[in-house]
């Protein structure tokens, strides 16, 4: 390997490690949700592009800060799937990128108006508070209720004439956030307990957490179905049925075998279906 190629390869490797530590799946799902909600709200293309990139930067900051803060815990339980825990990159460097991504997210939000900037700042502060320690308390679900409850307003606050999303949309977002939290940690409950993390899902137990998450998914779907008024569209009914079906499958999977990664993947699928339901509502 020559010096000329070593530099670019090293940088590419660093980017891959950083991306792997952002929780890429949820990061991309939330980013796609922002795009779908923005299209549904009628956000002008230029403003929509800013919103989507701002959301992506914010999610990168949340994912990186989570793994940087938890690196010692992840290493202690042998989380080889976590790049930072494996020593591929120092947590200090990852945290520095997380902070830079946070600043970038807010800078990109600012041109869209003070309402969007404030909402995004509150949502990101809530998520960082979870990473910084709230995850170990009975109130670990609170940041998800706050951040996801605000999320539908990101699109409406990005309009040239900004406004908050209607209450039913905020309810749907908060319900989905609760489901994401409760299913995201079920496969890690034992490892978390060994390292001192004891949030709400740990206190409820895996199966109860999944059942409550499924209920949250259904609550979100009902809110979107009934909230707009004027009767549901045929497409809205189809997506409502799909969300409820995914919730039912999630419960079945958690009942027949110990809850694991599959229930979180099903929740992410429900999130995308719920976004589609919001678009056609």
C-alpha cells in the first residue's frame, strides 16, 4: 500500500466505523419518515431537502453519542457488533463527531424558522438526555414520548407558514416512540442489567414491554385513522389494517419465543407503515 492510497482508505474506514455506530437502521427510518411527512404536509422541495438533511444529522448525533457514552458497558458484555466497543475508533473521536453533527442539525434547522429550530433542539436534547443517563431510570420512556411526539410537527413547522401538527398526529408520534423504546432494548435486557442499566423495559420485563409496545402501535394507527375527521380514505384503511397486522405479528412472535431483534424490526416496519398512513390520511 502506498502513502497515496493509505490516507483515503483510512478515511473511508473511519467513515464506515462512524456510520456503523450511528444505529443505521433507525437513523434511516426516522430520516425517511421526515421525508414522507414533509411531502404529505406540502413542504416546498428546497425546504424539504434542508429538513431531511437536518433530521439525518440529528439522528447521526444521537446514535453516535449513544455508542460513545456506552462504550465501556458494551465492551464489558462483549458487544462485538458495536464498532466502538471493539476498539475500531476512540469514543472521544466519536463523541466529537456527534457534537459536530448536533451543531450541523441545528444550523440546518435555523433557516426553516424558529419554530422548527426550537422543536428540533428540544427533541435532540431529549434524546441526548436519554443517552446521558435517563435510560437507567423508570422514566426512560419520557425522551421517546417527547421526541417522537414533536416529530410530526417538524414537517408542518418547516412550511412557509409554520404551524404545529394537530394533536392526533402528536399522539401517534408519541405512541410510536413508546413502542420503539420498549422493543429496542428487549434483546439486551440481561446485558443491560449486568452493567447497571435498569430503565422502564427492564422493570416491565420483555414480554410485557412488547405487549405495551404493540398497544402503542395500535393507538398510533387509530389516532391517524380517526384524527383527521371527514372519514378515512380507502388507502388509509388499508394502511391502518397493515399496521394492526404488524402489531399482531409482533405479539405472536413475542409469545412463541423469547423477544429479540425481530420485534424491533417489526416495530420499524410499523413505523414506515404508519408514516404511509399519515401521508394518505
